[in-house]
C-alpha cells in the first residue's frame, strides 16, 4: 500500500480547488479513498477542457487513492443543463461505445489502469447500470428521496426555468441531477466510492449525489464533494477554444503542432496558472521557473516548459520534436531538409492560414520559368515587376532556399509530390498546391 499524501493540500497550492465539502480532507488523509470524475462521451476524444478533471484524478492516484473515470453513457443520452442554454443531441449505444474506447486510450496516458496496485484506476460507464432500470423503479427507489423543492433550488435549474430563459427546461434535463446523483450512490455501493469531483458548475449535481447517499443509506453514510474553478483566460476568453474550435487530444482532430502552439501562445499570466494545473512539477520547481521567466519574459520559459511537458504526455517526444522543427521553419530558423522531412499533414498544419493557390500538375511536365510561376500561374506576386524587385533584393525563397530570377521549377521542387512553399521576405509565406 502506497503512502497516503495530502491530496487536498496539493490541489490547493495548484489553484485547483473552488469548493470542498467539510471533512473531505480528513477522510482523504485517513484511508485510501475512491473518487470519481464524470466525462460525457459526446466525442471519441477528450479536449483540453477535460484535462483539469483528468489531472485531479492523476493527483488523486499519486496521493495513494483510487481514481474512477465515469463515462456518462446514460447521462450523455440526456444532456447536462449546467451552464448550458439548450439540450444536446442524443447518442446511440454504438456511438457511445466507440467514444468510450477512444477516451480510454487517451486516459491511459495519464492514469495507471493496469498495475496490480490497490489504487489502480477504473473506467465505468453509467449506461451499464442505468439501461436495466425501469422508469417506475427509478421514481420509486430514487426519486422519492429527493424533493422537487431541493432540485429547483439548484442554480443550474433556476437559470433554465427563470424569467430570463426563453427555451425552458425539459423533464429529461430536469431529471439529470437525479441520474447523476444515482451514479454516485451506485459507485458508493459497488466500489466504496466516497468522493465525486468536477468543475465548479457541477457543485449542484454533485451535492445532490451526497444528499441522495445520506437519505438512502442513512445519516452515518458519508460522501464528499470537491470542485475546481472553471479555467479561464486572462483576457476573459474561454479556455481551450480557438477560432477553429476545441483543442483536442486526438492528433487527427488537432495536430501535435497545433496542440504545441496552443500552449506556446498562452499569455504569461495564464502560463503561470496553467503550469500548476497541467504539469506535475513540484512547487519549488514551478517557483524557480516563474522567477526565471520574470527575469527574461521574452524567452517564454514558462510557455516552453508547459508546451513540452504536455505535448510529450499527450502525444510523444517524437511529435514534440517535430513540432519544434516545424516552429523553426515558420519563424525563420528551419532548413530545407526539415521542410522536406515533414509529412503532408504537418505541412498543412504549420502553414494553415497562409495564402494558398493551386496550379495544375500538367504545368510541371516541363520546367517552368520562375517569374511565370510566381506571378501569372500561382499569383504569389501581383506582377512580374514586383517579383523581379524582390528577387534582386535576394528576398525570395522556394522551399527555404534563396533563388535568382533565372531559376526554373521542376517536379523535383515539389514537397510531398504536390506542394511548393514560396517565401517573400522574412515572414510572408505562400503555399502552392499542385493538383
């Protein structure tokens, strides 16, 4: 049995506690305790918004306790009203199972599910126990323990049925907190799970669970709740969202390069907060990094440390190194060899957002004079005159190689057999796709 460490204190200095029920810390110092976080399986990948809950479970396991991930198959079929203004789409069982498998693979990078330790992680799906429940059984055995008055007093319900709500709230969504409350009761009985954790917006649903356990199992039955603050950005924007949407852990949805760049681009203020939440670095290590960063903020030490730690954990060291090489290409230090070694996906990821054009592959049956390609065919320059002027200034590169006006392009210049990268000056890129 591993030594019990102070889990609540660890979260506290990391800025990861919003609300905690009385006596939670004492319970967690007394004995190994199982605790869970629920994740809706609405996709087959986690996004970085989920990582806060995952890191809570990671710290729980490090502290000697048993982490349980509850995939909300049943609740995912309903939709949680907390902080939302409309109902979400319902999922089929086939979609739920596919999503559950995708989530498990990603969670295994953070939590130990496989060892023979008493506190190895467990993945459960509430669909497995809810699917057998008849409606009459549920309202008889569970519904009678929680009053409508109690449920109506929750903020998440008040917002949806109050005067400011246009859409109202369906009975299905109203019942969500009862279903989530029953999950806690089920895990309390089946796995001796005493703790539920989640974001600050989940406090109402979580305390419904603790109340249900108390009323159904008796006053001496103790269950606990802990929530972390909702992660925000210093500028008030929503954490984990970009113009193109969520930052996913799945490399097919968000490339490792985009993932790395997200963390590299956070503000100094956010980096100071995120490095405590998303890495396992100790207090003294983080304190030293913050001090060093403040002495030379232009070196972006906090962002680099954060991006390295989390990119390697979620993806791999190879992906992290590739992301660094890709960054060097974009910001001036990259070589032609780096560019040629990139696969198509990484290339498109790095140059996402730069102007692009298409040229027919038929044009490459013979060599193409440079000026003709740059202005008439690809449109990288407005005119031959503009192209000539920049070529004379030695300010034009093809695939990171400076070129002269007499250069002729051929098939051997194509990256991944279908791209040519034109660079005008230091920072202006133009990507040509040959189709």
